[in-house]
């Protein structure tokens, strides 16, 4: 899956999956975003989840999270809003490479 390795994906996923149960809830996504200084509305949050949640169970598992990554990479030219919302991926990568190794 491109530059984004599975190990890296798993690491980022775990940052979002705060209770470690293997799926990201809307609340966990919201918490993670807020921790990164990104405050989005409930409506936007629902839209993001809906977009990511391929199998419709209301949670984001690691497969769906991987799809999100690819989606962002492929659509970054015509999905400016989504890119803005997901600029935090850059921050995560920067943070994790500087903090505890
Ligand atoms: Ca979780
Ligand atoms: Ca799902």
C-alpha cells in the first residue's frame, strides 16, 4: 500500500483506538482529533465516520482505516475539505518520529 507500511498504519491506528479494542469509535476519533487541536462538528464527524465505515457497523477497524489512508492519498487533489480535516496525519508522523523511539 504505497509508502505507508502496515506497521506504520497499525501504529497510527493504535493512537486512535484509545481503549485498544481494535476499533475506533466516533468518540475515540473525536478525542484524538481534539488532542491534535482539531475541533470538528458532530455533523462533520458523522460524515467522516460514514465515509470510512465501509461495512456499516458504526466503528472503524484497521482495514477501513487503511482504506481511508489510501483514499486520502488518491483524492487529495479534489478533496480539499477532507485533506484539511485529515492534515493531522502529518502531525502524527512528525510526532512519532521525534518522541520516544
Ligand atoms: Ca476502541
Ligand atoms: Ca466498520
